[in-house]
C-alpha cells in the first residue's frame, strides 16, 4: 500500500477512505509510538484535540478521543478551532501531542488527521512512518497494550482554548487596528468565530461573510479558493481591505480596497519589509518555494533582501526556517509562517499583521502590495508522460536552456514532475504574457515528444 501520511497528515473521503476505525487506530498508534520514543517518560501524557466544522469531524473527533484515552492519554477537547490554534495550544499548555481533524481547503466530504508533537510542531517523517507501521501491524492482528482502571485517559472540554488563542494573537500585534474597516471571509470554516473576534478586539470595524458554518458548507464557493464574493463585499462596504481564510485557517489571501487580489507572494513581500523595519526579520531573509513568482524574487533583490527557495510545500519552508533560524516564510497559496509567533501557517495571524502594517504605515494595501509586480505566469500540465526522466532527458534539457536564453533575466522556466500522477508541469514566467504562453506551449510539445 502507499504511504498513509501525506505532506499534511492523513486525508481522504470521510467514512470511505478515512474511517472512524482508522482515526481511532492511528491515535492509539501515535500514543504508543510517542511513548516508546520517550515523549511521555516520567509523566502521564496529555493531548489537545481540535477540529474544523465538517459534519464528519464530529464522529472522527469521537474516534480520536476514544483512541487516545484508551491508550492512557488525557485529552483536552478544544472543539472547533483553526489548525494553528491547536498547534499553539499544544505548546502553550505543555501538552505532549496535538491532533487536528481537518482537510483544510478540500471540499466538505473530505477530512483528515494531523498530529503535532510537543511544542506544537509537525511530527518528523520518521515518527509518522513508525505510527503508520504500528497502525498496520495492529490492523493485521498485533494486539495493543491496554491500560485499565485508573490507567485509562480522562477527557474534558477545554473551553478556555478560544480565549487563550485570541489573546495570544492580540498580544503579538505591533499596533492596534483602530479606524480600519475590514471584510473577513471565513470559508464557513474553523476561524468563523476566532478571526472576527481577534480583529474586533484589535480595534477594527469588521464585516463578515462565510462565517455561518453548518457542517456542510465549508469552502463552498467561499474562502481563499473562491475570492469573488470577498472582492465584491470589500467594494460594496467601502472596506480598506479583505482577508480570506481556508477551512482550517492556516492560509490567508487578501483583497485591496479596489477588489484586486493580493496573493501569498505579495503578502510575504509586505510583511518582509514591515519586519525589517521593526528589526525582527532575521538575516534579512525570507523563505519561499520555487513556485513563487519571479516578480517576488526581483522585488526582494531590489529591496536588499535575500530569498531562500525550497521545494513546493509549507513543510519544506518550515524545515529551512527552523534549520537556519529565519523568521518569515511561506507560499504563494497564502501559507505564511511567522516563526516567532507560530509553529505553522496561521491565516488569522497573517491577516492581522497585514492589517497592522496598513494602519501603522498609513498606506493602502494596494500601495503596499505594489512593492512587487507579478510577472505573467503560464502553467501547462502535460499528462501521460514518463515523469521520472525529466532530469535526465538531453532533448528536454536543451529545450529548457534555449527557452532560458530567450527569456533572459526577466523570465523563468520550471519543470516539475507530479508527485502523484504521470504528468509534468511546465511553468513559464515572462514580462510579456504572450511570450510566456508561446514558450510554455513549445516546451510542453518537447515534453510530450521526449517523455511520451
């Protein structure tokens, strides 16, 4: 079988791919593996468990809580809160692990299980592999060691989690948001209460959309993957800006007062300059992935900042940040990590910091985001090819070299084999959209002939 754990936990269609039995089994396995790794040595283990509002999260939460308690782990059930809130509370409460039930920006039928280690950090691949191995061995007949009597875990609701997380967000803001009118699109997701409360406590005038989750409407035509409603609402209400989250609120995209989108690259650029001004951008460096727009790189160079690029995925961004001590990183999709205040992407924190920059500078978001110009970007997926030969094909290498010579310093070519499908992604950036499209189509034809 393929690896259960992806880059963001275990995901699938709830009650089909991801069943109650699997959620329970993975939770018991996680407790056993972390105990064997010495995580619980000398004390009784505690876990923080949260979820987004999906209907399936109700039965999956029950399964996870049952699994942990049956393995002797005490559970603090925090209810519906964003993924970064569960990560924060895991660290702030000194818990030994955290569990979040969410499929992020995926459609409602999906759900997922994500584990956090002590401190609120994502589990290392090695621990995930061990959890999966223990889970599989039990599924094939290996019995669990089960505590009895006073050894079983106790479960209680930790309703203080909401206020504790919001207070943390407000405490790290560099300035208040008084006088700022903002529209928040909560994707009918996990931040539907948290984000409006945080912005209001910070002094902003708040208009909300997508803030009435019913368990079935999460990400449905709203949130960071569907910005049209937010764009219209910002213009209609005369707001200074709009903020959009995804289902578990680890992402943030924005809209300026004219209704124009401000993507993750632009948000990173704005925050980088803000953090440098405040003296908290360590090494004057930002971490992003190879998919960041070339305009982002050129803007940072112009401002005297360094860009470190990683493979695609916020986990790789975070690894680089932790290894080298950088303070800011993220992705074009809106995963922004401010490592001094969060261990994962935090959409509400990102939105608050962006708004605080606008208030303190006295400039519009449109003006601030103008620090970078997004170069036209064309992406073509070429299916049914041998993706394994992308790096070894001489014909393809020659075609890429020729394209790069043609584009010069104001263009870029990126060929990426898909991690899950037999296809290759051809991405071309150029100062001119017609040139980008022509080069991308030419390279796509070479990929077909060379790798087909």
